[in-house]
């Protein structure tokens, strides 16, 4: 018999797949097309609205996620995922309200962390599409299927990570140290380091070695069967989908440990991940043209990772001094706000024409 958690998870997955199908146009005859600003804005608003609505759902009906029907079950779930929540002995209704409020707070904080860290994906997706010479009308289809594959892999990472944390508490310190290292690396990273050579990409090399790759796209299909011998081939479009999924998994290596500093509940981690990366996929189409204006965002993300890593290392000390989960939300919002405001208020200096002439003369 399926558990309440499994039933809720399957219902959530079915709902997300249905919305994704609507977004992709699976129920219409519309083929791959260039996504205009208006369409991108509408779908971004839909995903953000769904994400916020899910916050209120958890706040009022969070008990459905873990099938909490009495005080004994509430205490069991609380000890497993949220031992910092103080329950009220003998008052199940008030205790459940406290627990659900905590679930909602952890979800929205995790969603914000995932959304901000995933913003860096936009830069990489632009690099992938430009490096591989992808036509703009294929962007949406590639991102939908690429990120769908990434969601499946993230699901595995999240629940394996949760099992490790529950069994080996020291894993949290390992995650914390890794996040601080990643934050420092991101801060020191130069733009020149962000280049993609399609022929040298590990996914392309693997596909060229083990798969039958067609040398050109056939309409917007991922697979094609050769008429002469009926041999099945994958198209370059399919290879790029794998590249996108592979790239998102690399980003998940730091984003998933980051959210485990906020909640130990793997279901909350997964829900926030899904809404964040699906919303960001829609936002790609109108943010990609203005992302270059947020020149301090990468510094903000580096500071964000460093803060979260430090919080994981000092978790027990912070609990002792009364550091509440909502404080993390305040710090995260402050870091992101400062980096975005600084990008707007401190414009990048234009190169000195005289200096450029001197440099040209030296060449």
C-alpha cells in the first residue's frame, strides 16, 4: 500500500507535468516557435503565482504531505525533519499550525535560494545555445525536455542526500565547507573562463562514441529513422537536450546542499527545486536579454553560497543563540537586493577611447 507521502508526491508530479504540457503546447497544433516577450512574461507570472500559491497551500494543508492525522504522527515527522519546532503538549491543532507555518517558511526560503542560484544557469544556457548554433525557435523545447530530465536526476540526488544527512550528521559540515569553497571560486571566476567548445564537451564526446548521431536536424525531432536501412539515429537537438540536463545537474551540486541548510525535509527540498527551475526556464526568454545588466549578481550569489555554507558549519551554535529560520530569509533577501540595486546604481564604466587607441597601436 502506498504511503501518504508517495500519494501526495505522485499527485504533485502529475500536476507539474500537466502544467508543463500546457506550457509546451502539447494540447495544441502549434509547433516549435520563437517565444515572444509577452508569452514569456505570462508563463513566468504563472509559475511564480503557482509557487506562491503552494506556499499558502503548505501553510494551511501541509499535513497532507506527510499524512499527519494525530499528535503521534506529528511528533514522528517533527523529530525526523524539523526538531527545532516547539510543539504544544496536548494541543494538536496549535502544534500542527506551528509545524505547517515552519514548512511554508522553509519552502519559500528554499525556493528563493534555488531561484537565485539557478539564475546563473541563464548565462550558461545562452553560452550553450550560441556555442552549438541552436535556432531560437528550438529554445523552448530544448529547455522543457532538458530540465525535465534534470528534475528526475535532482529527485535522486535530493532523497539520497536526505538519507545521508539523517544517518550521518557530519555530512552537513561537509556540505557547508563545500559551499564556502564554491562561493569563493564563484567570486574569483573570470568571464574568460566561461567558454564552451562543442566538440570537447563531455556529453558530445560520449554521444559521438556510443550513439548513432544524425548530422543535421530533421524538423524539430529528437529521433529520426533512416529510410534506407530503418536505422534509428538521435539528432543534434537531442544531444543539446542532454547537454542542458547535464549542465543543470552540475548546478545542483551546490544548490541542493544549500537548501539542506534550510530544511531537512526532502519533499520540501524537491518542491522548491521544481518550482524554481521551472519558473526560471520561462523567465529565460525575457531575462536573457537583460542579464548582462546585473553585473554584481554573480558576486551576490557568491556571498549567498558563502553565507549558507557558514550557517551550516555553525548550525548548532546559531541554534544556541536563538537564530530563527526566518532570519535566513531576511539575509538572503538582503544579499540579493543589494547585488541587484548595486548593478543598477553603479553602471559599468565605458572603455576610454584614448586607451583603446593606445591598445590598438600596441597590437
